[in-house]
C-alpha cells in the first residue's frame, strides 16, 4: 500500500499509481478505438431516439449519457453510491 492511501480504496487511488509507477490503464489498438467509437455512436443514437416522455436530449447530452453508460458496462470504471444508514 502506498503512503497515505485510504485502506478502503485498496490502493486504487490515482496518487498511488503515480507514486508506485503502477498503471491500471487498458491499452487499445487503433482498430479497437474505432470499434469503441462506433459503439459509442450507436449508444448515443439510441439515447437520442428513445422516446421516454421526457424532454429530448441534445446531441452533447446523449454523448455524455452514452459514455457514462458504456464505461461501467465494459468494466472500465466503477460507480459507487453511498448507502443510506
């Protein structure tokens, strides 16, 4: 564990990566990046065209929503919420 790390983070804090030189980043080839981009475009189009009775999304909002959904779906980030006591 790096110095000053919160034990609850299990050494996944950004500053620990810089301190220890360990990176957790996944590398993508050019072909894979193109596939990810095409996948995100599909997710954004779905967000734009899906009628859910709410105000229509702007293209920028649809893109943010697609990225926000795609990253945890592929295990690249974890979104945690606080539990209510």
